[in-house]
C-alpha cells in the first residue's frame, strides 16, 4: 500500500539490482518494533540495509542506488549530465509537498480514515485536499508535461516512478486523476509501456481495491 515502497519495488525489479525483499506488515505494527528501528530510526517504510549501510527515505534510496549500481541503472533513470539531473531533482524536491502530500491526504481522508474509524468522511477536509490535488494535476498539464514526454525530460526517470505511484493512490478513493487531463493520460500510457509488468505487480492490491468500486484497472 505504501506509495514509496511501490516505487522502490518497481525500480529494483526494473533495473535488476540484486536485493532481498523484506515484508513489513504495517497493519500489525511491525515497523514499530525495535528490530525495525535498528534499520530506520524513524520507523517508516521504505528502508534498506546494504551490507550494514542503513538508509531511509525513498528519494535518498533511489539516488543512492543509481549512484552505487551504474552497471544496472541506465543513465536515463538519473542522468549524469548536471542539467538533466537537476531537472529530475527539481521534481523530486517539489513532489513531497505537492503530488505526494495532496494525493495521499485526499486518499486518507476520503477512504482510509473512514474505514479505520467507522466515521463518515469530513467533507470540508476532503474538499480541501481535492482542491489541492486538482491544482497539482493542472501543474502536470501546464508545466511538467507541457513540453516533454516524461516528467523530467524526453526519457523516463525515477521522477516518473515516484509520480505514477502517488497519482495512483486517489483511485482507491474513487478518483481517477487521468480523466479530463489528456496530457497526463498520454503520459500514463507511456509510463505503463516503460514500467510494466513491474508496475502492475507493484499495484496488484491497489487494482483489487479499485475493482471493487467498479472502476477500470489503471
């Protein structure tokens, strides 16, 4: 269910970087154990332990993997060219308070929190985050995808992996972000072409949930 974990799963499997998957059951609080805190002090997912080197935060992990495993990671994922890399970094820094924040908060207040508490969604809060999310979608149309095939240029990068995982999240709350946004919808098709089958594998549970709402698979 974790968007950053899905992004990391897609990247590791797409690039075939050697790794061992470790299941962490968030519902059972396994991330709150002392054993997990020994890997990530902040007790959040994802986190890695690379032969004793421990690292958290998905963006930091993705950058680290790109730099450490150049034989596995094609340049387009995180370009060495300083300007191309800066464009990728620009999205990585922007997305925290924009794509990730608004899509995640809309999902939580519209779908997740009501299911955890049994209380109906607080409509004013849902509307606030929907408005913020729709501004983000306009930003994709007007800036990120205006003159390029992918978020940070003409080739796919780690920026697209993070973006697609966050933009999928509202679908579980019944909101398809690609409807009414033709540039975003076209980008979605390009990303699926580049990332499948790993994209579908990572979103298996998500697609099961949206199927129950009579929505088409993303």
